[in-house]
C-alpha cells in the first residue's frame, strides 16, 4: 500500500469515526438531585423547559450525557415533568458563565427516607434509591467533580411516628453520602415542603422545622424555604413556575454563599 493510499485510508477511518462520535461534555461541576417526587418534578413542561443551555448537561437513565432539558427524571415515566433541577442549573450558569454543570437525576417519587439507605428496595418503582444514586454518581464522577447535593424529600415521612425520628435519619443519610463519595465538605442543600402540604398535614410542618434546624448538626448544609409556592392542583406537587422558582432559590444560596470553588 502506497503512502498516498495509506493516508487516504487513514483519513477515511478518521472521518467515519468523527461522523459517529457522540459529543462528550467538558469537565463538569456535578450536582446530585435526590429525594422524592417534588425533586423529580411533576410540573407540566413548557417551551422554556425544553430549551437546552450549552453549559448544562444531564446524565440519562442509560448513564450517557446529553444537554439537559425537562423532564430529566425517569422514576415514574407516566407522570414525570418539571422539577427544580434545570432552573437551578440555568441560574448558576448565568452567574458563572465559565462553569459547565452536570445534573445527576436520582429522585424517586413517593420514596420515604427509610429507602435512602444501603440495600433498601422500593417496590413502587422496583428500584434501590440510595444504591442507584451512588452508582449514578460514581459514573458521573468520571466526567467531573461533585459540587453539591440537592435534597427535596419529606412528604412521605409526614406522619407522627416518622416525623419525630426524621432528623437523625437525615443526619445519617448525609454522612453516608459524603463518606461513600469521598465528599466530606461538599455542600448539602435541602428544601422545605410546600405550604400547601403543611396546610393539610401538620406533621409536614414538623418536617419543615426539622429541615431548618438540622443545618446546625450537618456541616456545610443549607435549607431553602418553599414559602409562597403553589401546587399544580393536586395539593401535593409544585406547579411548573413554582418548581422553577424553587430551583432558582437553591441556586441563589450557592451564589450568595460562594459555595462553588470557581470564580464568576
């Protein structure tokens, strides 16, 4: 084979390879989206929720990276929708134009805190919420560094017996995640339950008090209030604008507290 033929052959192979190459995201600041349905999102997607941002990626169910858009989660395909994750990332991207963000959706609708521990099985989705989140986080870490945990959960634990032991279980959950992912100082963000949940269930108010109080026990943790947000008509799930607002509130804490190890 002559040098000219070899060169042409090599160029052909390179061309074919590039033609089928999938885009790989740049090095990412990773955020683990964990909790139950209001983190997964149940708002109705609108045009802006489908608009990708060149600096915001998400890890799919198949563990591949694609530009982020809602719905991102896959816990209950028939009802998934808009959650706080995308608006959170977009607000961060606007504040940090050189930042590349990787969202790792792991929330599971209806999951109580007791299934967010090693080996715990959740029958409604036939999944292992904690184990699955760790597996996805470790895959995501191949493309970046962990920058934050975002936890929105508690509706399923809003009963007299469960609410009074929620604080210790949450402290344990944070410690497990940080230990398993070698992330002792990574910020842990949590959000209160909606006013509409508390109005029909006083035990949800106990959960909200716990979420605000537990930041004194968990280093580098922060609580975001869902005050004033509204439901989609079911008295349980944030509507689309409220889900976006909640995500922006999460982002505001990262920005105001300068929690990211990068410059705006």
